[in-house]
C-alpha cells in the first residue's frame, strides 16, 4: 500500500482514454493524476488539478473528453479536454444543490450527468444545456450512490433508507425497489459507501446484507439469477461490488466494525469461486478495474494496485450502448405523447356521440 492522499472519503478511477489513474479526497481540493505503470517504491503525481474546495466524487466520460467533480460547496464542476491539451480545463459549474452531493456520473454518451445527494433526489443535467434538468424522487433519505446501466436504459441507486431502486432513464420513473440494506445514519455517513454495479450484459450485482452473498438480478424481471457465496465472514458488512469489463470477474468489499478490518474478495463469476482474498486494516472507499488490473483506495489515503489478477476474456468487450439522453427532449416527448393521446380520446368521444 502506498500513501497517496489524506484520509476521509476517497475516490479512484482509471482514465479510459489514457494511461493514468486519478485520485481525489474529500479533505483535499485537488485531483491527482498518476501515470501507469505505478512505481511501487514511490508515488508522485504527474499532474494536479486544483479546486478551491474539497472533492467528494468525480467521473470521467467514456471517451475521456469530459471530467465532472462534485465539491463540498454542493456544486458540480464540469471540465473539458481541449484539442491542444492533455489535461482537462474548467468549463462551468453545471449544477448546484441545496445539500451535500454524494456521487456524480456520466451517461454513456456523455450528454447527461447524474447527480445524487442528501436532498433525497437524483438529478439529470444536460451537459450542453444545463438549464435542462429533470429530477427523480422516491428515496426516503439521502441517495448515497448511483450506477448507470451499460445499455443506457436504467439507473440504479442506493439510499440511506436501505433501498436499492431501479429507474427507467427515458420514462423517468421508478420501476423496481427492494429493501436490501439496513437503514444508515443520514448525518454521519460511512466512508464505506454502499455500491451496486451492472454487468456488461445488463444484470445488476448487489451485495446482500443478510447472507453476505453477491446477488445478480435479471433485468427482465428483477429476480435473483445467481449468487456468489461464502466469500465474506458472517460478522462482516458487505457493502460494495465492482465488475470487470468482460463481466467474468467481480471484486466485493466488506468491513467488520469490531476489528475494523476490511476484506477484499476477487471472484470468478463464471466458475462461481474465489480467486483471491485480501485482508486490510482500514476501510475501503473505492475500487476500479482497468482490463485485468485493479486499483484500490482506503480511508486514510493509501492506494494499492493489483496487476494481472485475472485472465481477462478479451473476446468479450465492455458493451456500453450509447443512447442519447436529453432530459429536456424527454420531457417534451412525454408532453407531446400526452397531447396526442388526449386528441385521440376527444376524436373517439366525438365519433361515439
């Protein structure tokens, strides 16, 4: 483990367009870029993006062109790579919330940004026109994390109310809800953020609390089709799962409040067996995949890299479906459809008379 940043809620991602890993901390107003491969004896950033306030979450568009950051002043900052630069330049503050923002992420086409926050809502903002916004409401407490379906149809969210909810992005309504987790403190939120994850073929992976299994839900009926069992101890709280780009492997994390130890379990999903299990003395904040490599960041700002931990099936590629998501157009389309339906009803009534 290499010391990287300060403690708190930390976040790590691979830049999909370059050979960099990016790190942020809620207690530091900077994004650190590290060039891969990492020198295991020292860790020095090759680039730094400075903000005036601390960063709670960030995401990078699938093409690497855009960067979005949620900051501690309840705002969302948008950055863009110019043709002449290799680093993102500040564009605008695209959204402001009344309460703390917990996570931001891009749609697969990078035309929309999803924001979840303590205001119990999920906000969808158009990147090109930030006046075009829609809001998804349903959680009875702060929304802790969100995950976008690779097929651009659904959005999954996890809230302090213990529920996992599935939203139809285009119809903008809730289509599934299940109470998976125990309710959590909305004020003193844990840095072990509860996270769900989609597989490339569109199944939803959710860490189960009662059984400590990793459960996979079919997108057609939202029923459990597969369980990964016996990876975590019964006393642990399994709080997050992350899927490889080929959908064949998973990493799940758990935390034991008594011993304050974390467990990181790497799974072969197809064979339903454990590949590797790692114990760590600090809570795990976030994990990300890049091909067969895994990057991990903990609650005191340490990062670890696990290289070539799996035999990635390169015949199976990450299948993110790029479907244009425009909140304003969706609203207009729904309104237009309602107008058409009303007109048809009036014609039917006139004919009947």
